């Protein structure tokens, strides 16, 4: 039974076979190989004769005490139920302990033994096998933990292995998704690197152009200053020429006085 991304790891086996997990706990007596003791009138006449004296004994409540055969049968049932109880609890607790936050607490199916005590004869652990949305790396880690939880018991059942296989498939899908994301991230990083390199190159070009413009401006300034200096050096000579030109002209004719 699967609900909302959950699987169930549950113990359900007979005492004659290794612990097994299934979606539903099963506690039928036939699976345990246990049956209620046969009534006294179904015993053979030989057994009746052997236990005739025992059957006459009464317990403190006044009821007939069980015969030796019945006592042995009860002891066997109690022994089998106790072993089953230990096995079921160990199996489910292994799932729960390894599953951590993804596994629920074990739940058990109980059977009352002939001694009046209740024994766990089946159990299950709910485990979350849903992928983590938009985070394949986290999904991979989760599915790996789910796999370990499903296979944690000493003898995982078919259902345990089924849950582990499902987690493995989801982990593989997440790895594929992560690979795509990594390739896209690498391509984006390369494109961003190229864009940054182009920006740096453009900045260097702009910087060099600025230097060239400044050098040209300084050169123009120096040339202009030189021309001005040259013009200033010629100015006094021109003034001298102008002053000389402004002097009165001498008479061209000389008057001789005798």
C-alpha cells in the first residue's frame, strides 16, 4: 500500500522462514504454525490413560489444570511467540533507526498468547520515498538513506527490496537531473566568463583611447604654445621697423648758401 510518496516496510512471516516485510502485517495462526491445543476428548485413548491422573488436578480457581501434554504445547507456543516478537521488533526497529526523519515509528500487530501476554507477530514502518522538489542533490542523499533503511534488517524481505529498488530508480533520475543542471551551470559560467573578458577588453581599449586622446591634446597644446612664443619673438622687430618708418623724411634738395 503506497500513499503520498510513502512505502511500508512490514514484517510478516512464519517462524519456519526468515523475517519478511510486506505492506500489511499478517498475524494468522497458520503462518506461525501455531494452533490452539486440541480438546481433551480428541486425544488418543492411550494419552487419556497416561494423563488421566493429571487431568483430575485442579488449579487454584477450581478449574481443571492442564495436562502435561497441554503444558508442553503451551510452553512451545509461548517460546515461538517470544521468538517471533523479538524478531519482528528487531526487524522494524532496524528500518526506523536507519530511516531517520524519513521513517515513521514502528507499528505492530499483536497476538495474545496462551499465557495471557501480547506478542508482536507483525509490524510495519512507513517511509517517505518522495523526491525533494527542485533539489536533485538532496533527493539523491535522501534516496540513498531510504535504500539503507529498506535493507537495514539482517534479512530484508521482498517488499523491503522493492522499496530499495524504487529509491534507487528515483536516485538515478535525480542524478540525471543534477547532471543536466551541472552542464547548464558550466555553460552559463563559460558564457559569463566570456562576457566579463569582453567587458575587460573593452575597458582596456577605452582606457588606451583616453590615454591617446590626452597625449594628442597635450601635443596640440605644446605646438600652440611654441607658435605663440615664435609670434612674440617677432613682435619687437616689427615695432622697430614701424618706428623707423614713422621718422620724417629728409629733404631731397640741399640749399647751398654762398
